[in-house]
C-alpha cells in the first residue's frame, strides 16, 4: 500500500513539473513578442513627434511672417528687398522659436525684382540657399512643402506679402521660412537606440542616406527586407544545446531579435529598427535546463525510494532449527539372581 501511495505522488509531481516546463515557453515567447512590438512601435511615433514639433514651430513662424507681410502702397517701381527689411522679418519670425531652431531657421524675402536670404544669424545674401527653387516655391501661396536645402530635407512655408494698388490689395512678393525636417538626425537615432534599448535603428529622410545608430547594425540589413509596418523576426535559432536537446524547448523557432520597417505618418521619413530578446530567451533556456535536470533527478529519486520500499515490504525468511534428538532412555540395571 505504501508503494502505491508513493507511486501516485511521484507521477503527479513529475507531471506537474513537466507541465510547467511545457506551458512556460509559449507564454514567455508571446510576452517577449509583445514587448518587442511595443519598443519598436515607439520608433516611428517618436520620429513623428519630432517632425510635428518642427512643423508646429514653423507654423508659428509663418503666422508671424504673415503679420509682417503687408508692405504698404505698391510703388511704381518695385525694388528688390533690402537686408534691413529681411532683418526685421527674421527678428519677428524667430521670436517664438527656441535657440537651436533660430540657428537653423532660413528666412527669405522674394519679389519680382529679386530676393534676400539668411540662415540663422548669418548675414543676408541675394542668392537662395542651394536646393530652394524660388520659381516653384515662390508661386505657391500659403503652401507647405518638403525641399532639400543644402543637402538636408527642410519644411518650407511660403507666405504671400501684399501691397495696396489703388483700392485693391495685390500680391507684392513672398516670405519664405524653412526649418530642417529633423533638426539633428544623428542625435535622434542615438537617443532612440538608448532610450528604447534597441540593437540598432536607422532613419532615412526623403529617400536619402540613412542615419544609423546602435551596436548591431548588421541586423538592419535583414530588417530592410521586411514588409512595411509589421514587426517580424530577423534572427532565429536555439541559444544552447545539451546532447540532442535544443534549448529553449517547446518552441518551434526561437526568436532572438525582431525588426520593424515603417514609414512615418505625415512625413517622407522611413525608419528601420531592431530589438533583441536574446537575453530573455537565454534565461528561458537556463530555466528549462534546470527543469529538465531536476525532472531527471526527481525520477531517479522516485525509483530509489520505490526500491527501498519494495525491500522493506518483502516477507522475512524463516529459519527452522533442526529438531533435537530424543533424550537417551535409562537402561534398567540387571537384577541379581536370587537363591533358591
């Protein structure tokens, strides 16, 4: 009876132990996939916030530019804008911008006679910065566009200026204001890699050269081939093995790294990011190794205890003592002959 009780206990204990090993792996890998998706999903959102901050700052600058866009009565002869007028507009436009934004702000005054341009606090120039198409942008009124200025993508707003021609307000020219789409791409990707604990991240603006950061940039090449907008594995395989066993167990294809390729909403920006879950998968493999060897030890212990119980319940051997020989019988003494 004792053997049966212990056998039932051993079977239940080993079954619970094995079930724990089998059920932990799928739940663990699913959770790691969710965490990786959350980290990677934050990359395009963070970049979109930076772009929106630049756009918002430029909208405020454009509004202040429009407030200073009335130039009075249209003269009979239109002269090119002056550097003094440009300084007045630049001072008004940059009043609500941060110091880094003022240093990167491009302001231009354009009319039919010519133009004045300045970047940051630099001196005014009569030629537009490289990449600004005055003919195209100057014909737009109140429009926003992305233009590559001096090799860097910029947000550009064009604000029309007006003057009075008799009783009518007519367009006299344009004020152009521009800010970089991303103020410091290298600092942005480095901050994303650090804050979101990414293996690597890259940002490419308007199809240009990608700016990258992170310790494992080789995985970015694999992530470049992913479908846009979806988190997918970019590195798979077991992290360790013991004989024929590949750890972690009960996972068809252990994922060690996930990648994301996504466009940033509302901006010509593409981000590619990779995050690693190898340390977590290695921890799962270590837990499973302990569980497998613990299960084997439990089985061996159960076998040893059953063997001891079997010996204890075996019937004892009885030893029969040899029977003693019968005691010797007394021999009657011979009688003496009697006299007749």
